[in-house]
């Protein structure tokens, strides 16, 4: 049980970090496009990205199951052309947590970009910096607090994700067990002691994440 | 310097900015009430706005030409821009702000413009290690001038550089603008809705009203230069000097 606990904790933290790192580049890019550019289909993309926030996680999980399942649009292609299986593996856990935390990241970073004055970016352009250099040296550093906050939110959401994960990844001991799934499973089996242990680790992990982010934010504002 | 603006057309919210002018004075003033299109004109010259029509060239180099489908991006125009709020980079310190442009760091500045010289003229030496948040309004504006100068522009656009300062600070900063004009010989286009600034600095003035140039000439011909202290000069029209920042 105790080696299981560590294995599950490690797996949960690893999944949360991986999914956050995976969504960070596209999340920042999309947030910038939403904050700074007008393009056709923008409001459609805006709505699609927000959808996982408002529909039940289990429903999102079901959609993912249909997309990534063996007969799904993406799953079928992945398995036939690349031999990659998604559903009921760790990859499904990462995809579920990534999709569920993506809207939180995009929203937070978008607001941060909108709070950077375009005038400051304009001046940087007249000083000889091209759009890329302006983004890396002006926009992103000035929005760093929002980017950190968004990443922490996404990480925290990934740590606790349950509904979508259980649909696409199931609960396979040693393969797709996360802390949230384990708490539910233990309670279901009447193993209250075990549930409390999982609960304690979840709280400790979340506490550590929030504490670290507060420190990072304080350093970013200093 | 010669800035040629021909058949320029730029639709703004409530009127169309239209201008035909050849500017060749060392310092040209753009005078007019808030919302007359002065800032929009500066932004168009800097390449931050794209006109629907027209041609702008600087010393023979085409900056924008709608007919030939030429639009040079702001980073390759060599046109410096100092906005009203100075727009300093608050995540960098004073030295990093001054050296933001590639030219400032590679020391490929024009003859007569070196880092040391700019620090010296603008009296910035004691500020270089300071954070932007710790600067006063006047200091911020001086850093903004220095940052623009160190990019070695062929033309410097100043958008109400003194408007955010109180009268006492204005009197302190105005001499720096004169020094920039006389020391670095960079042609300047100065937007202002204050007659005293125009009289103090400019050789040629364009008066803008709703996007059109309604009068032009040397400041002595446009303004009644009275013997009173310079901040109480009469204004040519009753333009509100109150700053609403929406120009």
C-alpha cells in the first residue's frame, strides 16, 4: 500500500507537470492571438476553448473517448499509421488533464497579454525590434505573472482531474491510477484509511503547488 | 531632412485624416486640439498604422506607398517615437531601456551619438542602475528621449512629450529638448497643443483641425508672441489645453 501510494503520487504529479508543459506553448500562442489579433472564426475558437469549463467533465471525457478510441477519428489514424494506442494508457490521462486545464491557462494568459500596453510594444518596434523580438523581450516578460498564474491553475486542475480521466483512461492499477481516482476507488471499496492517506497527499501536493506559485509571483513582482 | 507626405488618407473614427505636405525644417510642430489627428499622423509616419492611401518618404527612402504596395515595417524605418506617457519598459532598468535597440548595443550609432554623449547631454549618468518604477515623471521622460536617440533615428517623433508633466517640470525638460535639437541634429516632429512649447522649439508649424492642415508657417506668424512669461502666451484659437490623452 505505501509503495503504491508513492507510485500513484509520483504518477499524478508527473501527469500534471507533463500536461501543463504540453499545453503551455499552444496555450500562450492562442492567448496572444485572442488578445492581439482579429481573425475569422475567432469567436468560434474562443467558445470551443471555453467549452470544457462549462460542460460536465464526464461529457468531455466521452467526447475524447470517441475521438481517441480505436474507431475514433484521431485514435484510428494514430493506431494504424503510427501504432500508438491512447485510450486506457497514461497518454489518455495526459490528454484528459490537458484538455480540462487548457481553458484556464488560455483565459489567464490572455488577460495578462491584454494588460500589456500596445503602446509599449509599438515603441519597441520603432527601436528596431521585429514582432518576434518584441514578443520575447517585452510582451512575455511583462505578462509573466499571468503566465505563471495560468500555469499553476492548469497544474492544479490537472492534479485533481477526475471525470474526463475516468472516461478515457479508466482505472487501471499501475497504469492510469491518479490520486483523485484512487480516493474514489478506496471509498467505493470501503477502505477509508487508504482514502484518507490519498486525501492527505493530494492536499499536501496542492498546498506545495500554491505555495511555490505565490513565491514565484512575489519574485516576479519584485 | 525631408519628409514628403503626399495624398495621405487615413480614416479615423469620426473623420478622415488627409494631408499633403513636405516637411524640411529642423523641428516641425503639429498643433491642434485633442482629437485633431496629430497622434494618428505620427503613428502613420512611424509605421504603426497603415494608411489606406498615400505615400510617405523620408530623405528619398519610401516608407509607405499604397500605389506601389510598399509598407516598410516600423523596425526598419529608422523613425524614433516618444509617446506622451514615455512607455518605458518597466521590467528593465534604465540602462537596459536605453540599450534596447540593437544599434545602441552594437554601438553602430550615427556620428555624434554615443552612449556616453547621450547620458551626458540628458544628465542620465546617475540613473542607469535605477528601476523604472523609482523614477520621477521628468526622469522617465529623459530616459524615453535617450532610448529613442540611441536607436540613431533619422527622424524623431515626439507626441506631447511635456503634456504629462506639471509646469515646473516642463520648464526643466524643455531645455533638454533644445539640447537634443542642437547637439544631435536629428530632425524632430513635435506634437503639442501648447503654444509655448511650439514657440520655444519649432521652426515650422502645421495647425491640424479634424484631420486637415488648416494653416501653416513659422510660429511667429501663427502665434501672437506676447512679452508675458512664455507659458501664458496667447493661443491662436481657443483650444482647450486640458489633456484628455485621446488625440
